């Protein structure tokens, strides 16, 4: 399962980061994304989950976390 890192400014002005799995992103973002996509009159394609993930990554300037074997 792929994971994505986002960086944002915390309440104290310090940089914060969070790593989310694709499942976490879809659990949170997909229902909203799907509703907006369907309401726009588009036919929802078979790859809607991947499109949602692609949109989320772009919107949040997320970077894929890669685990390297040592």
C-alpha cells in the first residue's frame, strides 16, 4: 500500500508533516470527492478511486513515501 507525506504549517508556525495511507485518504476524502464529481454531471468512471487519489495528491502537494530496504 502506498503512503503519502504532506507538509503544512502548524499553529505555532513550525512545519508539520503527516503520512497517510491510500486507505486513510480514501476513507476521508472519497465520499466528498465522489459527491462533488457526481453533482457536476460527470459520469463516474470505474477508476474513480484512483482519480480521487490523484486529485488529493495534487491538491496537497503530497510526496510518496518510499521505504528503502537496508
